[in-house]
C-alpha cells in the first residue's frame, strides 16, 4: 500500500487493530444510540401521525415507512459486504473480514422485514400475499445469499479459509443487486416503480417523503449500532487468547 | 383523531401494526443477541482465566 500517504495508512492500520477498534466502538455506541432514537422518534411521529392518508391506498401505505427503508438497507448492506470482501481478499485486513461476517445477519434481518412487510402491504392492495414476479423473486434470492454467507462461514472450521470463501460469495452475489434495483423497469411486475429516486420529480408529497427519509437515516444508524455490537462479539471470539482480551477481562472483574 | 381511530388505521390496522411489530422484533434481536452472547463469552473466558491462575 505504498501509494497511500503514510499518515493515512497509519491511521487505517491503527483503527483496524482489534483492541483499538473495540475501544472506539465503545466510545461511539452511546452517541449512535441517542441519534438513532431521535431519528426513529421523529420518523415515526411524522409517518404515523403527521402525514396524511394516501388518496388511493388510505392508511395502508404507512407500511412504506418500514418497508422501503428496510429494502434499501438490504441492498446497501450487501454492497458493503462485497466491498469488505474485496478489501479482505486484496489486503487480508482482519477487520474487513469481521465487518463482513458481522453485517450478514443484519442484512438478512432487513431483507426478511422487506419481504414480510411487503407481503402485509400486498394483501390489501394487490389482493395477494405473494407473486413470483421479478422484484419479489430477486429480493428472496438476496435473502438466500445472506443465509448462504452465514451458513458458509459457520460450516468452515478454519476461520481464515471461511472468511476467504465468504468474501468470494459476497462478491459473486453482488450481481443480484442491480437486478433487484432495475427489476421494476426491466420486467413487467406487480410491484410499483420507483417513486423516490426520481430526484428531479419524486411522485411523493413532502409530508410523506420527509418521514420516509428520517426512517431511512434511522435504519442506517441502527446498522452502525448493530454491526458494532456484532463486530465486538466476533473480535472477542477470534482473539480470545490474545493479550488485549485478557486485559479486558481484568478491567471487567 | 381518537386513539381507537389511530389503532384502526382506516381499517388497515391488521396490516400496518404487524409490519411495525415485526420490524421492531427483528431489529431488537439483531442488536441484543450479540450483546448477550458477548457477555456470556466474557464470563466464560474470565472463569477459565481464574482456573488457569490456580
């Protein structure tokens, strides 16, 4: 990494050392939790109370405030995992492996939420819980990719080899992401087209859009909280016999 | 708007509220489970360390 200026590479080297990262996570978590609760409170108040009912869908559309942010997160986290996988493969960075595997259950959770809330929204609006159309099917494949990453990592005893296998799976699976995103444009589906990402002229009113963006931000901050918690566990697991974990045990007892 | 009206969600309460409840449940599990597992692991490691010292 000689092409990276020394202070920057030193910064990354230090931050990515497990004890330093563990302490950093502890320092950040209370602030992140406060920020999350603030965004969540504002988003829920705006979405469930302030925003008016939809002129076509009535109050059923309020599922959007969990459905869409969860679906966005399901894609976002997978892309992050692929990036971590690339970093882990190229630079053998231990922290990248830890962040990749720590992200997988959170991404799977968001994908599951997107699928089930979509189903709960589809029933009253489309008249069916499920259709095998492009958007729903590709999102279901994403859930299987997440579960694949989790079980592959669990199945390989040697954690170095496991991390390598999982990095490759995360990278290969990333082809599914544009398929999910463009599925509503490439194929004729029951799922509605994009309403928010048409930046020039979003077809959603401001009073409905603001709570949606607040919830999306809240979910982003939630991801940081959850991934730090999972990474702390994974670091202790991997480095159980190292000196810094022993020091940690002494300060605790 | 009364509280009952709010819960009723224009007749869609049985679709809206389970969506929010499921979301809360999954998010809580994904955050609390690693915290609890870490606490347990640290306790086990501390116990092992104590035994090793004797």
